[in-house]
C-alpha cells in the first residue's frame, strides 16, 4: 500500500481592503510554486455596539449576515484565480490573528500570507495584524508589501 503525502497548505488572510487582491495573487503564486492547496481566510470581527434593527434584529442574525457577506466576497476573489489551482475559502468569526493561528495549526499550514501595511515604526512596516501574527504564529509568515508603500 502506497502512502501519499497531501500537498502542503498555504493560508492567506484577506480583508476587504483594496490591497487584498494583490495579497491573494502573491499567495496564489506561492501555492503554484509549492504545489500547495491555498486556503483564503476571512476573519469576521463581530461588532459590539450595532443598533438592533429588523431583519437582523438578533445577534445571531447579524453574525450570520456578516459571515455570509464575507463568504460571497471571498468566493468572488477566488473565482479570479487561475484554473486548476487548488483553493478553498474559510470564513470564521473572531480576531484575525487568532483565526489565522488556529487555522494554521489545524491545517498544518506551511505559510501564512498576509498583507503588510501600517502606521508607525514597527507597525508602519508590517501593519498591526501582521506584526501580531509574526509574534503569535507557529509557522512562517509571509508579509506582502504594497509597492506604493515605499514612497511613504
């Protein structure tokens, strides 16, 4: 009986920023180079102080609406990837760093790819989420920097 090793997994953390398509493209490139499965991840942070209005009057209703919107957005992004690239989406409620670290452990990801941007000093180079992920992740983190940031 021949045992085959599953392809490695690469996670890519995506938000709804204008930089997300470039981050996804970089992750897709890595996945193709490594023959890896790409998992596009969206962490949905639940708002704490949202007024209650119909039809999303319940906390569960608001949460499901936000998760469903994130699934649709990721599906649209993944539809633009090259045919034949093994890719799937994962949408979870929670803090982005926690979601990415948990999924990296669950999937035994080889890399976590995330966009890098920020506001000051260390975080200016990487961005708050990327900087926190570098400290928390037990796997390698690839930070995709926007070329236009070099001018800042």
